[in-house]
């Protein structure tokens, strides 16, 4: 329940609405007390003794006013608590989403996208249910119970004790069911996350599914996941459904005892008919609050399970940032950089890898992928990394923007360790163009100006022209205002790459990383992209990973990576003359191909 307490800290900014809701619930309790207090005079003085017409009219008018007050108070309490609940859920969603944005890549790599999406959607919905309905039930129904018990004790304390004798049994039943329900709800929510992950994965890769004829296999996989979710959800529903019948049975047994004892007390003259009916009305009025409180426990257990999954994300450490963000629960999203964090120095000499080792730690056995890397990237030069697949080329590139941090050694810019510079400043100095071009479901202009949304249209067009993208953009239905759709799939691979290059050109960062930037393109697209890359690389310090042969040959230096080690470096001609690993790679991947655009395998 600790996580639920943490959730309630989000209520702090909404204290005024909470106070108004509580005041409305107090008014409801007072109205209920007045209504119950009128049962005895209505029966004894009106029905039994036959009161005067004026007295009856007074009672009737008072009853109408009390119910009107009750209705207004109920509306205000529900509306105010609902607004608080929705506001808290809004804050929590934004909090969770922003935290996900600042978590390191290693966190995202070890978790499914669909699973994380379910935290922001379905898990938060469970908490919304708890905050918008359970909070109302807990406060309002508890006050109603207090009023009913007060009336019951005032009429006959022995009868009240008979009713309360069932309370320990009710508490035991609710407690045991609650523990089992919490576990079942957790399993159901985890199953929903797995289902979401599978759905997101298959819809994203629908072309591959269709290309390999795996529609039936993927459908069967989804059916099995849906069946697991069905079993867990049904188990949770069975536990939730059994609580009300058990409470009704216990209440009926208690009511039978009250009826027997009460009728005897009336026969003895110790109770009037009006007093007994007041007690019965109050006793029956406790049933609805008890049932709602029982259902509230069901929702609380579901919310507790959801909060565990949410705080699993929120408790994961984010990347270090400059400054911090204060959130409604009093926590800080961002970690303040260590004292003495330096600005990124102007790139004068270059980037250096000094005895760099790196190992992935993804919860299993540690996997060391880089071993004692020593590499110099002079300012303004183009360095090509080549080697077999899985050799560690992309990992080396990912160390420069600090997507990963060396486990040993250091990566430095002009002698300054990247761990000592401000992360936001470092990444502002780096542009990345990858094989898998990521475009957003927005306009072409917004995708190019992604990191500078307020930049002029002329600047966007200049970047597009330099990337040889202006012509095809103008031919789109709405030109630069054309919405590209999810992942930009309306465009060809070469067109997506040229928009990505235009985006990098507009950023105008001094350091450029090209990670398989021209793989899997046709000849014409490759030629256009290559021309765009020439414009992009001009005047920049560039790290090229497994590029086309034409670009590799023109690099200032080629570095051969094998099994996480630098095994050879030099120019294209120098490496061919040595008859070493590069020559064997060249013979394997290039010599038999007359097409100079044949890609070196990654």
C-alpha cells in the first residue's frame, strides 16, 4: 500500500476541491441524519397517534427539503471528487510519460514498447477508477455509516451490538479476498501489458508478417495471449463477484437476529413501533455503504497492483539533466548534474577513445562487447568503422552521445571526459542519421524542423534543397504541410532518408554519426542520398558505420572492428596493401560486385 500512499501525494495541488468535496459529504451525512430522525415521528405521531394536518405538512416539507439538500450535496461531492481524480490522473500520465522520455536507452531496450504503453493507458485507468470513485465511496459512505450507527445506538444499543457482531467476520472475508484479488489483478494487468506488446509488435512489423505468410501463426500467438488474459481476468472477476453475496448472507443472518430480538422488545413495551422502524431503516441504510466499501476494496487492490507497475517505471533512474522538475507528489524527475559539470568545449582537436571497455548489463549475465578501444577522431575528419555484424561498431558510436557510458576508460572531446560535460549540451552538438529513419505522424515541415519548431519556412526549404528533398516534397499533395502518417510509411526509403538528412542539416551540429545511413536503397535513391550526405558531412566531424564502398573509400581513415577490438586502421589503399582483415572484408563483400554501391554487411 506504500505506492498508493505515494499516489495520494498527487492530491496536494487540489486541496481546495478536496475540501469542498469533503464539506459536501458532511452535508450529505447531516441530511441523512435528519431523514433518519424523521422516521420515528412519522410512524408514531402521524400513523399511530394521528397528528394534526399542520404537523404532517411540516414533516412533509422538511422531508422534501432534506432530500433536496441531500441531492445537491451528493452532486457537489461527486463532481468535485471526479474533477480531482481526473486532474490527478492527468498529472500522473504526464509525469509518467516525461519520465519515460528521460530514461536511458538501456531501460527501453530491456522492455517492450507495448508493455510500457500499457502503464500509461490501462494501469493509469485503474488508478483513475480508484481516485474518481473509490475516494468518493471511502469518504462519503464512511460518513453515512457513522450517521447510521449513531442513530442505531440512540434507539437501542443491544440491537446495535447484535448488528455489529457480524463486523469481524465481514472484515476477515474482505481482507482475505482482497489479498487474493490483488494478486489476480496484478496478473491480469501484466497479461494486458503482454497483449499490448504483442499487438504493437505485429502491427509495426505487419509487412514482415505478410511477407513470410505468418498471419495464422501470429493470430494463434495473439489468441494464446488473449486466452491467458481471459483466465486471469476471469479469476479476478470471480473473486470480486463473490464478495457481495457473502456480505449479503452475513447481513441476512444478522437481520434475522435483529428481527427476533426487536419483536420481543416491542412486545415487552421497551420499544415503540417508530423506534424499531427507525432502527431498521438505519440498519438497512448501512448495507449500501458496506457493499460500496467492499467494492472499493476490490478497486483499491486493482489500483495497488497498477501503482506497483507504474512506480516500477517512476523509480527507475533517469539520465542526468541540468536542473530538476518538481512534481505534484514532491519528487524530482530530473537528477541535478554533479557539481562542476562542464559545458561542451568547442571541438578543436577531436574526439578520443581511451582504453574504452563496455559491457551490457540487462539483468542477465554481463556481456562485454568492447575491449580496450583506443581511437582518435580528429576534428573535421571522416572516420569509417567497418567489420562483421555484431562486432561493436554501433556501440562505439553510441558512446559519443552518451546513449551508453563506458564501463572502463573514457571518451573525451578535446581532453574533457564526456561524463563530466552536461548531457543536454553534449547532445545538442551531435546529429545522428540511422538506417531506420524515424519520422513522426506530422507534417513534412515539422519533421525537418523537429529540434527547432520555431524556425522559418525558408530555413526548412534550404535544408530540404541541400538534402535533395525539396523537389519530391513540393510534389506531395500539400507540399511541406503534408502529414506523413505513422513512421512516414507514405514515403519511399530514400525519401525518408533525405528528410532525415535535412533534419540533421537544419540542426547544424558539428559532430555527425551515420549509422548504416544508405543501406537497402535502390541505385537512384542511393545516388541522391549520397549527394545529400556529401553536403551534410561538409565541415563536420563524422563517424561512419558500415557505409557504402564509395563513402568508405573517401573517408580520411578506416577502422576495422572485430569482436569489440580495433584490429586495423588506415586509408583504403593502405589497408588493401597490408593484406589483412580489411582486405579479406573487401574481397568478401566488394570485389565480386561491380556495383560500387554494394553495402558492407553490418
